[in-house]
C-alpha cells in the first residue's frame, strides 16, 4: 500500500488576543447592566439574576489564560459581544478563505511544494462560512492549485478526518498531493453572553500537506502509520445554525444557533470513547503507548487532556510528552491538535512516533499515528 506522509504544516494566528481579565471585565459589565435593567422582573421572579464570571474560575476549569480572535473590540463591547466583521463583496476572498490561505502558504513552503503541485484541497473545520460554493474551491482558485476541492465538517475532529480522507484519495489515485486546511473562526459562533462557555474558544487556521512518501521533498516529514475514526451521536455539543432557520417561526431567543454544550456530560462521556479508540488503534498497529514520544491532543480543556494522556500512558504526562497550547490559544476546535503538532514536532528523530488525536462534537474521535521519516 502507498506510504503516505504529512510533508509540511502551517499555522496562522490572528493578531488580536484577549486575556481572561479583559473578557471577564466586559462580561461582568453586561451582567450588571442586565441586572439593573431587569431589576423589577428579577425581584418579581419572572427573570433570573445573572452571575459574574471570574478569571480564576476560567483558568481552573479550563487551563485557558487568553485566546486569539479575529476582532477584539466588538467582543469586548458589552452592548455587542460578538466580533465586528465587515461584510465583503463576492469577488473578495471570504474571511474563512483568507485565514485558510495564510496557513496553507506556510504548509506548502515547509513541504517544499508549489500550489500548482496540489490537486486536492480539503477545508475541514467546524464552522463553514457559507453553504456554497465550497470554501476549498475558493482557496484552490486563489492559490492556483489544480484538481478538485471540497469542504467537510466533523466539528473538532475535522482535521484528523480530513487527513484520513486525503490519505485515502492519494492511495486510491484520485489525488497526488493534498492540502487539508482548518480555518476556525470560532468567536463568531460563541455566545459571549453565556457564563458557562464565553471563555472557551479562540480563532486560528492550520494546514497540512499530505502526499505519497515517494513524492515527498521535505526532510521533516511524518509517515502515517495508521488512522482510526469513530463517531457516536450526541446532542451534548450542538449548534442549530443552518439554512432551515430562515423558514422557522420567529422566536425571541436564538442562542441555540450558537455553540452550546453540556460540559460535564461531554467530559464524562467523551473521554472513555477517546481512550478506547486510541488504545484500540495502538493495539491494531502492535505498538505500546511507551513507544509514543508525543501526544498532540485536541485542546479543549487541560484536565481533559491530562486525564486522556494519563489513561493512555499509564503515568502522569510531562510537558515534553503532552504539549499544551490552549493556555494561549484556548479551544480552537479542529485546529488544536494540529497547532500542537506544528509547534512541537521539530525535535523528532527518524523512527520516533507520536499520536495526533482529536475529539469533540458528534461525538467524534480521530486517531492518527505518525512516525518521523
Ligand atoms: C465547560 C467546562 C470548562 C466547565 O467546567 P466545570 O468544572 O464542569 O464547571 P461547571 O459548569 O460544572 O460549573 C461549576 C461551577 O462554576 C460556576 N461557573 C460556571 N461558569 C462560571 C464562570 N464563567 N465564572 C465563574 N463561575 C462559573 C457554575 O455556576 C458552577 O457553580 P456551582 O458549583 O455553584 O453550581 C468543562 O465542563 C469542560 O471543559 N468540559 C468539556 C468541554 C469540551 O471539551 N467541550 C468540547 C467543545 S469542542
């Protein structure tokens, strides 16, 4: 069977960053204004008083200290609480494409590839900016790639599933060189008025080049030893935004069209699934957990990552084994594990192995085992 490699990766980080203290100050201003406006209704019991958020809680519950975002002022304005994103003309690159292009350019450069070598572009992410035409086709055209492109969404597992799809396309001969791009503008789907989740997400874009080992020009490539995927339906992470909304009866509260989750249940139900998939995958390949130099895990929550790593390795993970980027990036959905891979893979010697694993809404779990060529 054709040996497949990741021959380069790229990362685009927006320039705006919001600390927990800044986010909490804006949230608490909103809460105070709300409680003052509805003071009578709160006393009468027809509305509930809102509670303040706190930086200490956020760090303790999630491990997040700050997050990068596409636009900061609109999020921090207590009267708006969402990024201010100007509309663009149809003949300009859309925002998601612009994010993806920047990450893709770095991935191509690291892979020693020209855009014209790429004959498959997959945009794999949680939130697609529009229904059609595919963002991937827009990026294909903008970069000058050939072949074909399509968008796909498996929420936080999109990037690993995308790598699997690209590898399958190359093995089957429908493509020779693929870009798997994960632009995540998560701040646009986040309800910044929801105390339970207003701190969770950040914006970023990642990209990887996937190709056959025999065509690879990079001297820092990683061979795909295997990929395993699993999905099980759950409503515990959900966003009801979609084109059918337009036809639904109007309602005052449309917060279900933004991200919402039952975080505790996610924690309890998803972790065992992650453990099972990764263990089964290692067994299938005849590998022991101790043979993994690094775990590039999805970055949603620090406790969750520590738990998943300890369960797999049978010991407390150190910083070398389990790099954490969510302190400064927060949860960047499908891009999280790829950011960790991009920033923490240069120190691998040939033959050393690592696990790239994603997990999230669906539920979905992706497990990709890589070996430095
Ligand atoms: C979301 C998450 C960080 C919340 O952490 P948690 O420890 O479960 O916190 P809870 O929601 O149970 O709330 C605990 C307490 O903190 C309070 N709290 C919630 N948000 C708060 C905030 N922003 N500031 C201060 N206190 C807060 C709650 O009211 C609750 O108080 P109580 O104990 O008096 O009832 C955590 O559940 C999580 O990360 N889950 C997995 C999420 C995930 O991976 N999702 C995938 C998305 S792709």
